[in-house]
C-alpha cells in the first residue's frame, strides 16, 4: 500500500506519496493563499493529494490513508483544527471537509508533531527513543518524541515550543501574547525586523536589491 502526507504551511501546501518503506516516490506543492476561506484551502489539499496519487501512477485506490500536518491546535480524534495563528481556521472540521472531495481515511496532527514522528521512524532520529524537533517557517513549531510516541500534553499543545515567552513584554506574537520565541525566530519575525532595519538605514543594500520598491516586497528569501 501507499500513503500520502500533506504539510499545510502558511505559504505552501506540500504533498508527498510514500511506500511501505517510507520512501518518497512523488511530491508536489501549491500555494496556500491564506486569504481564502478555510474550506477552499482544504479543497486544494484534497485535490493536490488526489492529483499526486494519479501522477505518481499509484492510483487513488492504492492509497491507504492521508496524513495531514497542520500548524495550530488539533483535535486528533475528531479531525478538527481548533485554532491556527497564521491560518484562517477556527474549530474547522478539516477531516469532514477533506472527505467531501476525497472520501479516504484522514489523520491530522500538529505539523511539528508529525514531522518529529516522521524523523523518529524514518529520518534523523530513527535510532533514538526520545527526540525534540524544531520547525522554522512562517511560525516556529516544536515536536517532542518520548518512547517513539508523540508527547502532546493534557490539551494536545504540550510541544508548542514556539510560544514559550523568551522576552518579557517583547514583540507581539500572532498568538496574542508578547515575547514568544516565534515572534523572533520565524520568517514573520525576520521580515518585521528587516523592515525596521530598512527604515533606520535607507542607504542599506536591502533598499538597492528592492530596486527602490516599497517594503511590501520584503520576503523570507530577500531577508
């Protein structure tokens, strides 16, 4: 059998088809376009996964299940994305909506938890029983593995390492608090700090590579 993994990010939706040996045999991605409604984003995920099954020549009938890694707080049992700082989701029944477009078993977890579990079984931590993984992107995520299992805490948010406060009364974080690690170490924080530095130094090289454009063109790549 084959399996499909989906990584829902603030910038892109990535998808991979893997076999029983955890070998990736096909991968693809599409822009997330976070300004869209949640259902449209989930529809894109389902269509991308179905398309990947066909383009990989595996076929939809040979796919046992789909696993989704998403930022935010997840109700794994019911397949609901409770809240995501950088996405337009709030108590969104992700599994139910996905199944409108492809009726297949769907498993959902926090993206950093899913990434950590993947590394524990098939990646850099496969020889370890305990591991911690940090994910860096639009936000900062964390996954904790204990005895080859995801540690999620009593409320499924036990490994939200990006929302540890590291600076008292610091920069505003997308979660609503101030001074979280994510507010400094994420691409979002990098872009913010770059724009501040550009304001303070109009003679800087950053302005020259922006070709005199407005700061709105600053991105994770240009920073």
